[in-house]
């Protein structure tokens, strides 16, 4: 029960971190160059709730560090390192994740 309340509070934070468009100093995960690291800030406004929930469940939480590892030859999907695992996302999904590039 305690785990569920933690997830619920994180979801409330996700709802509060939805962007109409990226702000200065932010970009989308899809635009992140290979090898670059960033912090997840939130999701785009037009992202369906079901997709946002799935990305959230996969670990794309506000404050999570992510790195672009590889882009496939045709450009889709991209491979990202998140925590201690790697995940492939379609460019369309990655373009809905708003991030802040780390120096």
C-alpha cells in the first residue's frame, strides 16, 4: 500500500510537469545528441495519458538522468540509458519527453 501511494504522488508530480512547449535550456529526448546526458523534466502536453503512464512506468520520472547511447542507421528507434538499463524508444515517443541537457 505504501508503494502505491508513492507511485500516486509521483504521478501527481508528473501531471504538474507537463509542458506546452520546451522552455529555454530544455529540449526533447529525441533531439539529444548521442553521448549527451540530460535530466527528465516532464512530458509534452499532447502526449496521451496512457503513453505518459507507460513512459513513467519505464523510469522516465522527473529528475531521472538519461543518456543517448545509439541511434539506429535509419534513425528510429533510439537507444537510451536510464538508471542501470538501456531502452529503445521510437522517435515519436522520445519527442514527447522534455529534458534539460547536462553540461
